[in-house]
C-alpha cells in the first residue's frame, strides 16, 4: 500500500493485525485511528486478569505463543517488547491411547521415533513405521503429484497408519470437518516435517538431537500475550494516533473524492469519522455488511456464510506448583472432549500466584 504523508487512515479491528498495521503507519507519519469493537485491545490475543485472595491469575484466550521463521518479524516484536519478552523452551506431548481410554501414554510432539511407537503392539508399531517409510519413498519418486487436502498432504509424508492414529482424529476434533475438506496449504504451514533419515536415526539412537526444523523455543511476554497488543496500542497513541475501544463499525461509505465516511457505534450514540483510506482486519462478513447496500455488498454478505468453530475454554486454579512441564499437551482421542491443555505458569512464572 502506498499512502501519502498526513493521510488519515482508519483501521477496522484492533487485534494484532490491525494494531501492527496501525503502528507501522504511525511510525511513517500517518494519522491513524484504530477502531475496536471489544473493550480492550488485542481481540483473541488479549490477556485477562482474575483476582483472588491468593493473588492474581492471568490467562490468555486459549494461550498464544509467538514464533516466526522470519528474523525481521522476531526483531520487530523484540524491539517492541524489550526485556518483557521471555524465551521459553517448547515441550509438547500427545496423550495417545485406544481412543482416550485408560492405559494410554504421553509421547513427544512433534512425533518422534521410537517414543511414538512405544504405546502400540509390535505389529501395530511395525505397520506405522513401514507405512511412514513407504510414503516417504513414494513421495520422493512422485513428488510432483499435487496435494489438495489435509489428508493428501499428511498421508503422503507420514503414511496412512500414523494419519489414522493421530492426525485425523485430532484435526477433525478441533475443526469439526473432514480432513478431506481442509486445505493442504494449512497442513504445510502447521506441521513440522522430519525426514525419513532423521526418523531412522532417532529410532536407532533415542538420545539424538531433534531435527533443526522443529521449533525448540518460543517467545512469550512475561505478563501474558496481551502485553503485545497493549504495547502496540500505547505506541500508536504515543505517536499521535488514536485507538477507539468499545466501538463497532456500522457503515463504511466511499466518497466521490476517493475518501470514506466511517460510522461507529460506541453504545452511547453513532459518530462519523472521515478517512482518506480504510484498512479492514475484521471478519469479511461484518465488513461486507457495513458497505452501502447499492454496492451489491449486502447481497454478497448474505451469500458469504462463513462457518465458525466454537471453542470452550476452561480455566482451572490448581493448588500445585506444577502439574506437568509441558508447553502444550494434546488429546487426539475422539472420546475425550478436551483437545489440549496448557499451564500458563510454564510459559511465565508471573501468570499465577506462587504455589499455583
């Protein structure tokens, strides 16, 4: 996007995307206004506090760790957060069992051999390993075949046996749809891919170091992930920008001169703001519904029915210094309602009072 100095740019949505864009524009001398419907900045990346007689508990909405393969992005966040950003070891495990029944075992994630095979019978373990080896060989011989779905991508790289044991049940449990309906692009972004030689090496030498492609650490703010959007908000305001909270966008009307009139509702009344440009990070159906009816956007919005996956978060205060050392623990079994757990204190000791 090319913008001119002194332009007023309104950003719809005060989550991480909207705030980061607003901060970069403010640093370049633009007049910035960020509009956020929620009462605090950050959207789903916020951290909230729960005060008790034992002290303050801090919780993210689901838990968000920060990592990137792009050094410039890591540098950007480190410059923003300074000493408030902690470098945390990543320790993740999976509870693998016969569909969540008793007798299961915890194995390392990403899945590593031979630990991932230790809970299975010798015959089933051999099937998983041979399926993985055969898939790797086939993929090398015919690497040009396109991957369309999540299932295609995983089966070609890990074999059908391991796909059916872990990837399929966990993914369908989280997303609520068949793995055949999920894009292969999503799998490529989310799943670390060790080579067959690395897998064999770890099977022969269990103490071997994990492959470099696996993220061993992540970054996390000492008072919760919400510190990042809070710091972005403060920086925007320090540079002369404005972040309006508790205000929903009701209308975005293009003007003949190329500008826009944006109407917001803050619960008290409606207010109009003039903008030279508008950048949106709010859900597409909300944006389409805010555009003029004669633009055809309302009809598009009516047919743009995105499905959403509800998530229920349960926060427990346990009188123990630590339940496990895991960053995450995954539960793929279909009979278990829980998908994953994490202990905020394992990410930062300041997330809970001492002894919890």
